[in-house]
């Protein structure tokens, strides 16, 4: 048996009905839609006093290694990278808000990864995932679809914030917004024509048009992989323990866990990876990969590494195995040496892809039992709270808690196991103590 045949057997190509062309295309698509993190993450962590170039290298390295580990070990089409939201919490709440040195904050991130690994080792994370009512799986996928679409609309400038109405229509005559609208129409047309590479072709064509019209400006900065030495292994674990940063470690842990669960559910639903018992195969490997990536990220010099919902873009074009994650990871490693070139793809070009990926995920709304209030109300809360609070974890917490309380109200408390009750209590304590952040 040749090496290629062994790889096809390992990744179960025949069982999942896929091929190398589809899987590699899915990997490129996933990478293109999340490549923005290479520069956005350093921009956020720079505010915490961390060297920009070093964090660029750390972002590429942690995303590359984490994605490859997920692809090879867990065999899922889910790419990983430092998480948006958690990097903002790291910078603005922990470092700037609490005055914690960034080295100590990295130590707290590492400890959260260690706790994650231990929870997985003892099976607690698996129990938590198994405790989530299967009735809410479709709601999580739909809510994340709206979340992705909202990010796309915002990046395109089609939707903007408003002090009076919270959100409002943007300026559709703005040149960057028009560029996004062009990309949206182009990708939609390619999809209608059945072009498998519609997402990737659309993003690259929109970028090219932006370059021709002068809307895409490339300003490469001095950069070298050796810059990573300024953040690599600079974390202060002892300092994090001395300061007793239990609350910070808990927030890193909580948000990473439930963002990760939400992403797994959404991508798994879209890729049809659940088994007949509505379980996620190889769940241990997924969780170990996530925990290891977070620890590796803190060692290289970046905030918590998470599963990226943009992976759904690769699933939409046909990705089913771990190959797309491996391809995306390899591209992140390549970006280590050509990082400035990645900045040429603007948000205006990737926004249309995110909008359309979000629309595809709304198909799961038909799976929700809307005639049963015990299911419909938690599902509605999950679907709406994820995009409106800009947090997968918040939406999952709201829906989960509502489901438990409504089961109790209907006298069906025996249908809810002890862990579900415990998690609901923790969610309520979290909202009461930490708020919705």
C-alpha cells in the first residue's frame, strides 16, 4: 500500500466520500478566511505591551502546530489559532484593567491549558459535552451561523454600530463596502453555477480587484522569525500562582471550553460528523489537541488558542477529514516566513465568504422542535444570544440554563442528570458574579 493510500485510509476518505482535491481546497479556504488573525491578534496584544513582531511569529507558530495536531491526531477539519475575545480579555481586562504583567497573564493562560488537559484526562470535559441537550445542537449551529454572518456584515461595512439603535446600515457607497458587495455577488454567482472553489476564487478575485483599484494597500513591516525570542518562554507561571489569579484562569478556561464545544457542534453538524447516537467521535483527541495548543501558544507568547468557527468555510466547500486542518496549519507555518505578504488580503475580501458561510448554517433551524416550548425557548435564546452578545459561550450558557429551568418547571427534573444541574448552577453564578463578559 502506498503512502497516499495509507493516508486516504487513515483519514477515511472512502467512508466520508471525499478526495484530495476537495480536502486541500477546503484547507486553503479555511486558511484564507482566518488569516486575518496573523495581524489582528498582535495588534490586540501589542496594547498589553507585547512586541508586535514577536506575537506575529507566535500567532503563526501556535496556529500552525495546533491546526496540524487537530488534523493529524483528531482527524477533524477544524483549524486553531489564538482566539478573538480571549485576546481582548487578556489585554484590556487582565493586563491593563488589573495591572497584571503580560508575562504573568501568559502564565495564567498556560495554567488554564494544564487544567483543561487534566479535565480531559479525568473525563470531565467529555461529560460536560455529553451533558449538553442534543435538542440544542441545531440551535448552536444556527446561532453560530448568525454570529459568523454578523462578523462578515460588520467587516464589510454593511452593518455598523449605532449609539441610538445599536446597529444600523452602513454607507453602501463606501468604496470598501462596495468591494465587499462585489465579492458577495461574485461568490454567490459562482455557487449558483456549482463552482466548488467559489469561496477561494471569490476572495482572491476580490483582493485582486481591490489591488487594481487601489483599495488594498500593502505595507510590509520589518519581520523575522527570530523575533519570537522576545515572547517565547517568557511566561511567569510562578507569578500567576503567587497572585492567585483563580478568577482569570477560570474565565480563560470557561470561555475556551464552551467556545470549543460550540464550534465542535456547529462544524460537526455541518460536516455530518456525528454518529447515530448524536455523539462526536474521537472527542478525547479533539480536547487533547485543544488543550495542548493553548499550552503551546502560551509558551510561544500568545493568548489562549481556540478552535476557529471559520473552519466552517472549509466544511462548506466539502472538507470532511483532518486534511483541511493540516493544510491550514502548514500555511500558517509558511506564513511564519512570509507574514507581511498575508496582510494583502483585506477584511473586505473575506467578509463575503463569512456572510455566505453563515447563511449555509441556518439550514439546521428546521431540525428544532418549535412546537415544544421546553426546546423552542432555549433554542431561541441560544440562537439570538450568540450573535447579540458576540459570544458563543454566552449563548450556550443562556440556552443551557433555560433548558434546565424549563424542564424543572414542567416537573421533568428527573430527565436532567446531576452534571447538567451543576453546570446550570455554575452558569447562573458566572452571570451573577462575572456578568456576561
